[in-house]
C-alpha cells in the first residue's frame, strides 16, 4: 500500500505541474514562431529565452523585451565609447589624428545615446499600440550607427575600430529582430 500511495502522490504532483508545463511549452512555441519572422532567429530565441518575463508575454510583450535589450546594448556601447578605451589602445596615430579620433568617438557615443532615445520612443509607441511609429523609431535607432561609421569613412587616415564594428553589427541585428517582431504584429 505504501508504494501505491507514493505512486499516487507522484501522479498528483505531475498532474499539478501540467498547466505550468503547457504554459511554458506554449510560451516557447510563441517565441519560436515569432522569431521565425525575423532575420536572426537564433539571436531572437536566445535573447527572449534569457528574459524570464518572455514566458508570459504575448507578441507585443516579446517586441517590448527586444526593444529593452536594444536599449541596454546601445547604452553599453555609448558607455564604452565615452570611456575612451579605444583611444587608449591606439598608438599608430599622430596627435592630430588622436584629437580627431576622440571627436569621432564622442560623436559616435552621442549617436548611440540618440539610438537609445529612439528605442525609448518605440517603447512608448508599443504601449500605445502605434506600431507604425514604433517601427519608424526602431529604424531610426538602427540608422544612428551608420552616421558614426560614415564619420570614419570621411577620415580615411583613421581605421574604424574593430570593437566598434562588432558592437554596431550586434546592435543592428537586435533592431532587425525587433522590426521582424513588429511585422508579426500585423499592423
């Protein structure tokens, strides 16, 4: 009788978990389905799964989470650029080039701050369900790093820092994921 009681207890426990399991499963399904609409499926899935609130989010909530991830990324890049770490690692430039490099990096930091602001605006648009404006603000955010990159193109003596190029690509990929999720909202 003791083993029957334990079996029954385990069975009741497993049945009580069923709604949680199916909710998690359907949440994962929504994440995967939503991410299939994006250019960067793996980035989308891993980013959303890393945020515990995504398991209870609808598609609009998933877009909100990705916008916040973009804001964190842009803010981190702004902080990185403001630290002048890239200037400290450059030894091949003249003093005039270093002055120009510092100016360009400050301009780039400012552009990433503007990108953060644009993403903040898109959050407000999402909350108000004005998806076309949310889309517009995310596109603007994704374009700000281009202004930074173009500053270096206008000054061919200065190399575009590899670390910045990697950060730029990552940020643009995040924005592309957000745009794909916004498309899935069917506005």
